[in-house]
């Protein structure tokens, strides 16, 4: 493991650029997967349609919200992209990190530690939701909204494949990539640095204003769990969040009035936030020590944010994120 004075600037930038290029390639793969899916669905729909004129048919499809929601929520495209994404990351980083390193031995997890991590993880939801409300109100003043992206990002899976992706495959793939290959490839520059930077990449990857901030802070918790206890536990925590709170709970209360749904969800979020504050105050000495470790090696962070491919990945993701903002 390097110290601040030993770490070669060129090597660190090379590693950051490699990760960034991998992220860009994965984004392009996602675009290709969805483009091919849309073309196939359009051809299938055209063959069943009574409209013979291709231009009229396309005009009708463009205005058909049901068609686009079907594409966005089918889950098939996400499952395919996940498999291709893991393969891509492995091809780019197989010489840097082995599968044995991903599942290396760490200290044993106990029930007390797991519940503390889970509480802090869920406690992030409240500030994230409040940030979204502020963002949405600000956009509304100029006649825009980001609600469409939030609806797709947070809605329960409408198909079996989407439920399977959100609840199981998505968490496993994301943990293998970000708490696995990315974090472990940067571990030689410092454990805290690896956790922070892998979390930043995790946030950038989501490419949605609503999700990116939450993903970045959630990534800190998941990174801490994976680094200290095992990636198996970060996968488990991620699955619990996505399955129970994003899918099962939403399905359980979907028949209730909207006002009651809001009360239940906000009540749960508030309880977790209060518990998280309590845990952080109780463990404030340890938290202060961890924050201090994260702030070490400041040159490393400068090398990271000035890497060419990182900047390209970051700004490209912002552009994609802005595309989720629509006129009211």
C-alpha cells in the first residue's frame, strides 16, 4: 500500500482512467442494448399494426407513453446489460483484481454491527428525499420537472424480470463492480480513499439527479461494509434495501390511498433517519476518525478529479442526467 509521498501520480491517474473508460464503455453498451430493444419492439409492433405508412406509425409510437414505459420497465434489457457490464469490467480489470480478492477474508460480521450499518444506510433516504423536493421545486419554477426519472427509478417492478433485476441481479452486479473490482483496484492507495472514490463512481454511474447523491452516500456505507466485513455482506445489505424497501413494501401498500402511502413511507424514512442520527452520535469518535482517514491523501483526490477520462465520464453522465429533466 502506498503512502501519500510514494504513490506515483502517473499510476493512480492510469487506474482512474481505466475505471472511467470502463464506465463509459458500459454506458455505451447500455445505449446499444436499449436501442436494439427499441428497434426490435418497433418492428414487432409494426408487423401487428394496421397502419401501413411507416411515418404515421412512428409518429403514433412516439406519442405512445405505454410503449416507452414498457421498454423502461420490462427488465429484460437491464438483465442483459448487467451481464455484459460485469463481463466488460472483468475484461478491463482482470489483471488488476482477481475474483479471489473480491471475496477475500475480512473480520467477522456480528448482528450489532450489521444493524448499525443498515440503519445508517437507510437513514440517508430522508436527506436525499428532501434534496429531491428542493430540486423539483426549483425546476418547477422554470417549468421543468425531474419527476419522470424518479418515478421510473423508484417504482416497484411491474414485471417479473424487473423485480428480479432490481431485487437481486442489480445489487449483485453493482457490488461486484464497485465494491469489488473498482474499490479493490484502488485499495493500494488507501482503504478510505478506495471507499470514497468507488462511491463517487457509483454515484456518477446512476446518471439520474434523484439517485446519484443517494448512491454516492450509500456507496460509502456499502464500501465500509465490503472493505471491513466482506463483499457478501454489502451484497446482502443492498439486496435488503432494493427488495424489501423498494419492491415488497411498495407492493404491500399500493392499494392504499396516496395520502396513507405517503404517511407510511415518510414515517419509515423518518424513523430510520432518527435512528441513524442516534447511531452516529453514539459512535461519533469512530465516525470522526473515519472521516479523518477519508480526508488524508488529498493529492490522490486531486489526481482523480484531474484525470482526463474521469472528467469525460463525469460530464457525459451529467449530460445524460440532464436528459431526464422534462418540461411540465
